[in-house]
């Protein structure tokens, strides 16, 4: 049985146009705020950074969990096709934008707030780089799943699910405790 398309081509086209318009407005407003440097900017960028990091982490936790179930699904079956759609949308709509915002805003905050100085900050950046490597690994794995070429068992995906947890804990310790300050 073939899955019905969730949205028509016209609806998808309109959604892309709205998304591009929203991105253009946000980028323009960000440019104006960056240029004017109002006193409230740093605080609001910290809020944006936290929201983006939380969104990204949700994806980094959820995608391997989807892979656990996908690995057990019959290749090419209806549930496997549903997982392919879910995984692709999670990466494209949530994880990729959240990762990019996390990096861009986080680096600006690190530069503007700390002058990119402090061993704790570089350890945190290294942890975030590790999360990025894991993100890329998950994205490539999703493409392999879509082709029916998964290389890991459900148990291995369960174990891989711990990687972002360890890296997140390291990053949080660096930001909150600043052990090398």
C-alpha cells in the first residue's frame, strides 16, 4: 500500500515561500539589531541560543530512537517508509536549522561576551563540535536508511543514543561551573 502524500505540491510550494519570507525578515531584523547593538540584544540572543540548543538536542535524542525502531522494521515496508519521512523531516525542519542557529548565535555570544577566551569555553566548543559530528553521522545514517542500507542494529542505535547525552553534560558543566576559569 502506497502512502498518500501529506501535502500537495502547491501547498509545499506555498510553505517554502512562507519559510523563505520568514527567514528573510528574521535575517533583516537581526542585521538591524546587530548594527544598532541595543542593550537588550545580548540577553535576547542568549534566549535564542538556549531555544535553538534545546531544539537541536531534542532532535539528537529523538532521531537515534527513531533509528532503533526503523532498524527493526521490515526493509521497504510501510512502517520503514513512514520512518524515512519522519527522519527526513526531523533533520530538515528542526535539527539543521537549530544546529545552525546554535552555532552562529553561540559563537557571537562567546566572542561578544568572553572574547573567545577561557579554557572552559574551548572545551564547551569542542563538545559542541562533537555534537555536530554526531549530527552529521545521524544525517548520513538517515540517508542510508532511506536507501535501505542501514549498517547498525537496534541495540547499537540504543547505545549511540548516549553520545549526545555525554557531550551535552560536558557542555553544561563548562558553561555553569566554568572549571578552568
